[in-house]
C-alpha cells in the first residue's frame, strides 16, 4: 500500500474527471469526451504451405494504415460560447471551406498539471446534435459534436 504522496502519484491511476480540451488556441469546457483512440486497419495474407508441409494455406493478419478517429464532445449549451466554439465551426463545412483544427486533450493531476496529452490532428466537425427538448424535465441542455480526425498521438509528461 502506498504511504507517501510520491508513492500515490506513482502507483494510483488518475481520475477521468480532471481534463482539459484545447481546440486550436481556445480552451473549451466539455462535460464528456469519447471516441479517443488509436486504431489500424488490417489485411489478411494467405501463404502457401509448401515448405511447412501443412495441408492448408497459412493465414495471418497484418496492420495496414491508421484508421480515422471519430470523437464525440459533449457540453452544456452556453449561448455565446457555444456559438463561437461549435456552431461557427460546423457552419464552415456547409460553405465547403472546412476549417481543420488540432485538438489537445490533457488528463491532469490534482494540481491541474497535464500528465497525459493526446493530440488530435486535422479534426473537423461532421455532426452536431442538440438536446431533446422535454417540458417535463429540468435537465441541463447538453449538445454533442462529432469530429473526424486524421490521427491521434499520445505524450506522457514526466
């Protein structure tokens, strides 16, 4: 069992609630970020079994190119901030002059210092979902923005 603060930092996992999202030069508060992954497409190769003496061909899979990343960002609607951060960005797709931006998602320690950083390159919005309106509910209005990106890289801070 960890007994000192340094032991705790070295052995305990970080909580997922302490993160920051930077879109270009702007820091935007999101309540949820999902779909952040690194994946590769695969291909199947069949090799003749003449040398090994096997009856059937040997089948194996190999990675090919990196898959596109699809992220989902959710946040509460705050009129002036939502307009600048999300609506203007997705509107650029409509006029066929899409603005691609890099995102930096940082998982932070208790002091707010980034410990793990994911850099999402060349992201652009593909879908904006507004909340369901219900007169019987008093839930916060949460909007969801889906992004497509070229790739993700990970950087661990010492």
